[in-house]
C-alpha cells in the first residue's frame, strides 16, 4: 500500500547533529514509515546507506536488528555514533563511499536516503563540504544510479531495499534500473513537500532545465521498495 505525508510522524527520538550533517526532514519521515511497515525484528541484518544523523539506523536498532550505518562524511559518522551512544543502542557506523565498506556482506534490509538534489555543473565532479549531504550532479542521480547497481549484491534472498528520493530525479528511471537488475520493485510511499532553501535558491536553474514547472512550489518525494527473489 502506498503511504502519504498525511500519516502520523514516526518518533525518531531526540537526535543531535553536528553542523553540516543532514538533519531528519520530510524524506526521513517518509522512509521511516516504510521501515516500520517492513516489520523489522530481532535477528535481522540491516544496512543504512548515507545515514546522516543515524535516525533510520537507530529506528531499526530499536527493534533489535543488527544494524550497520555508512556515511562518507566524517561529521555524519561522529553524529551517528553519538546518537547511538545517547540512545543506548548498538550501532556499527562506518565511514565510506556508499556501500564500499560492506561490499562482501549481505543484508535482510537496506535503507537509503542518499543525496538527490540536482546541482548545476561546476568545477568539481563531486560535492564537498555541507552540500555533500544533498548535491547529486546535474541529474540528481550521482548516488542513486550506483545504489541501484549495487543493491542486488547487497541483498539476501527475499531481502528488501527501501530508497527515498525526489521525483525530480526520475522515478521511472530508478524503477527501470532496479527491475533490469532482477529486483521486483514499486513505489510504496509518496509525499508532496514545499521546496526547502536549497531547492528555492535553485528554482531559476531547475525551471530553465524543465525539472520544475513555472508555478510549482512543491516537490514529490517517493519511496521505492525493491525485493530480491
């Protein structure tokens, strides 16, 4: 069943974030509801890719799952470790590029809220500083395409990937890539949210590229669920 933003918020606990670390927002809540719907239980192995504050990893850990969280940002890694310590949950937090640190491991559930905001081309091929939490290349798919490619190798039989991103990045493309890799997938959550500060600042560029209509003031967020046979 597809969920929407009208559902009550998930209690993510009291989280602390260092400056420059992505704090839980509407996309975090949408993905958190999808995680709850999966019915995470003790004994499951869960991976949180691009963990940020560690909110989703800790949500799974509260259910007794064995959870590994990864982020490329040193500040995010420290933030997630501190939040785990404050909450009293065991959480393995690693620094690395997407799934690199756990490429040889398999999981029952993989969740990810990766960077997905389209960004004007500049002098750097990859974002740096605080923007590393949201910038994802001119098409917004710098991380998404790599996650889609790696997902089948991370999942155990019947394992599930839950992935959230903006509709601006191409929902059909994500579904097509995951299907082509052998996963069964569908959109299971949607929410329309007002543009945040980054999107608002980029509206002229986004409209010039045809990604946003002239009168649009919201973007659609989606959760895609993909399962291995």
